[in-house]
C-alpha cells in the first residue's frame, strides 16, 4: 500500500525519520512473530500419489458404501428420531480445521466421541458399529480433508497438549482408519512419528488389511514396527516395518 503525504507536510520522511520508521517496523514485526503460535510441520505425507489412491479407491467402492450408509442411516432413524448425520470440528493437515462427518448408529445416550475413537474395542459388534459410524468420513476423503489411512482426526483441544508429535500429526491428512496399530493399539502420540518415518504405500495397505480383518475377530491381530538399520536401498528413513508373527 502506497501512502502519499501532501507537499510540505511535516510528516514527510527524511533520512532520519526513515531510519526511525524502519527501526519501529522491525521491532513490531519481531514482537508479532514472537507472539504468533507457529507450529512446524513437514510436506504432506504421501503427496499426490497417496491422494490419487484415496480418490480412486473411494470412488470405485462408492456403489458399495453409499447404499450401505443409507441403509444404516435409515435403520438408525427408525430406532431413534434424533439426527443421525453429525459433524464435529477437527484439525487436519497444517492445522486447518474442517467438519468431520459421522453417523450416529446408537441412541444419543450410548454414542459419543470417546466411543467413536475407542482403541480398545474387543467385540465384533462394537467394531462394526464404529465402522458404520465412520462411513460418512468418506465424503471428507473426497473433499481432500481426510485420507483412507492416517491419524485419527483430533480436536484442537486434544492437539494442544502434544509436543513434538504435533508436527507429525499436522504433516498428514487424518484417516478414516487410524494408525494406532503400529504401536500395539495404544493412544501414545509416538504413533504419528513412527507412521511418518515408516510410511510407504505398503504401510497403508497393511494397516487397512488389519482393520478389515479385525472386523471378523474378537481381538486385533496387530503388527508392530521393528527399529533396525535398513539395508542400502531398502528404506530412506532407517525404519523397517515388519509384521509380527501371530501367536496362538
């Protein structure tokens, strides 16, 4: 913005006034930067390739999940007159907020955010209920706000207490399927760092496959990463993800 002062004005900047103005401006800029909530995050995890896979799989499977979501929503509406399609504000890539959609399957007294994000579900019925509740999040995937696999979407209040893990969370789109299984199903924030460091297309495939298989089992067959030096050309992060051998 250019401001032209009238001719003969005493406010016209001379050499001394210009130097004072620059000093005042720099001091104000440093003060503003010091008070700004700056959060460091990396380039979007997976980039255009991960986004292309999300779009392709979501669109190809639309003839399956759209009718299923409509049927579940209709049954839930018959059981209870409360609204079945809900939206909650969540934080996504780079700290951007968005409305995360979900489907209320159970009555309001039995359905909550804690139940939707419960990481210790053991019964098949509970797992299927959470899967149905997350079906509307596929619309978030189509809009580019979420991914099929990624950190579970968190609210701003849940994100605030995090320290270094916040950087890794903000570097990926939140996922319909969470990544907590890589550290044994725990809610430890280190899951975001491990996922970011060991990410590959095969990592997402394994997480998705375990999520699908867990719907038919009472307890999760989890897999964990093993920390060891990668062979040359095997991994650029130095983290090798290996599937845990199931124990009977």
